C-alpha cells in the first residue's frame, strides 16, 4: 500500500478517509462507460471490431466485451494450451510403433 506516517494515517481514519490503489490496469485499448454501452451497444461493437472493449463503471473496469470472433479465438487458444499440457505430460512415456497400413 502507501507509506503513510502513523500520525497522518490516524488522522485520516479519524476523518473517515480511506486509501485505495490509485491505478488499475485496463486490458483493452478501447473503453466505454456502462451508460454509453446501454445507449448504443451495436455502435460500440462496430467501432471495436475484433478488439476487446473495457466496460467501465465509475471509471473502473467492470467487464470486457468481445466480439464472437474474438471470443472463439480465445477459446481456441485455451484449448491449444490444454493440448500442450497433455503432450508435455505424456512426453517420454511408453510409445508404440505402428504402420499406416495397419490403421
């Protein structure tokens, strides 16, 4: 958190103030408020294309909006990572030689 002298911290508590992180990472180049999204969601999707949009509520990310194409690509990546983990787990295990003609 912050390095706050004890006296200043106690004064802040006495006055009802609280300290929170001043920054929050937004994982999108495009942002939209909840209000603007409610007003015209199709226009927001048109502008965003296949890039993610951070939906802000009181200037903090509340959700991320993805096109169907971007969501499907994300699912494909997750599936690929799962397959890679399976391959690595089986690496060096027992192998069986087969001929294509036998299949």
